[in-house]
């Protein structure tokens, strides 16, 4: 039974209750099923719907979602995004980032530590395929984790092992309505194209493919964790921190396995520049090659100044350097 399976998943997270938590509610099958399932848990729930204002009907659709939440006795809030109206290129990725920014900002401002999202096993499989098409490595192919940390908020995805059809059946059994997002049918988005390809397989074959792609994500998560642990251990032994300045022994650094060295370099650049995401791999790798091949002098990447000499690599933030010069 889905409710029993879900309750076991939630219990495994050991999130203290009662506690106020947020649910990202689009009004689709996935998030409506999550909302209904969460009403059985001992949490104070608020449902958050992001209105991207990208279609004339989006405001009305958000209002309908609010009504659906209220029918389940759940507090609801609409968060509006206005900046996407004039965007053409890469709108899917930009809107996704804006959605998370709005959701996590609301959580931070209202002392909510956990944001639940309704990503399921098909979403995970599609994400792996999308990352494969982009040429992603271990980190990208690890796809979505059940619990991750974004903008100082815990993002919880309790449905990653559950199929969408199970969620649909659950809503139908409880006579709960949902809203169909018309953008899910638009073939201009890569995810929708991949979804259509998967749906073209016979049911049993499709289920097996989705399971294997999900398993790939899980294995890549374990590999990523192992690499991160090794990188953290080596980073402690080779990096010297003096205020905002980070330095390390160049000879030691270039002897480290390339993958570990790249992770340490990416970690330092993110830490020093206060950036959440790693630099583009090509730029990161070129920076590593400059260190390895002895391209002495000053280099700039990700808001950082990287000074390379024959013995030491110095990394400092450009802003910190400017402040000392003023």
C-alpha cells in the first residue's frame, strides 16, 4: 500500500515532528499525491506554488491549485516570479533556478527547514538521461538525492522510488483532482522529448529501463560521496589557509590523481568566491592544466585570482584583493 510505503520512507529521515514543513505544489499529479500523503504525517504543512507568469493563464492556474490545497485543509501561498517574461533562451533552466530561489527564500524567511518536492522515479530516470546528453561525469549522473541542501534549506524528495502511475492511482482512489501543466506536452523541452522516448517502449521494458537508470543514479551518488570524502581528506593536508588566502604546494598538488585535484580546486573556488555551483568543467580543467603545466603568473576564474609559481599556488578572491588596494 502506497501510504505504508511512504510512511516508512518519511520515518527513515528522522525529521523531528511536529514541525512546519513546506511542499512545492504545482498542482500536477505528483505534487498533489505528495500533498495528500503528507497530510497523514505529523507535520504542520504549507503548500507553496510558484507562478512563473510565463503564460496568460498561469495566474488562474495558480489560483486553482490554491483551491485544491484548501480542499485538503492545507495552508497555501502563491509565490510570483516576474523576471522570466522577456527570456527566450534556456528558459527551462532559468525558471527552475528561479523556482528554487523563491521557494527556499520563503522557507528561510519563515523558519522552515524542510522543503518537500514530488520528484518520482521517472523524473530521476529522465534526469540521468539529460545529464548523459550533456556529457556529465559522476556528479551529474548522481542526479537527484533523497535529501540535499540548497540555499540553506533541506530539499526532501521522498517519492524517488515510486512510479507516477502509483501516484495517479492513489489520487483516483481518493477522488482528488489535479491540474495538467500544458508545458509537459511541449516538445521544445529536452525532458519532454526524453519522456516521449521512454513512453514509446512497451510497459514492462519501460519499467525496467527506468529502474536501471535510477540504479545508475544511486551508484553514482555512492561514487561521488567516496570521491568527495577522499578529496576532503587530501584537501586538509595540502591546503594552507591564512585569512582569505589559500595556498598549497604545487608539486604535491600535481601528483594527486586528476579527478581528486579537480574536485579540490572546484571546492576552493566555490568556497573563496561564495558560489554554490562548480565552474564549467572546461574552464576548471584549463585552470588545472595551467597549474600542472607551469603556466606561471596570475589567472582568473570564478571571481578568484589564482597565482601560480614554481612552488606554491595562491588562491584569493578578486573582491578581497580589491578591498586591500582601496
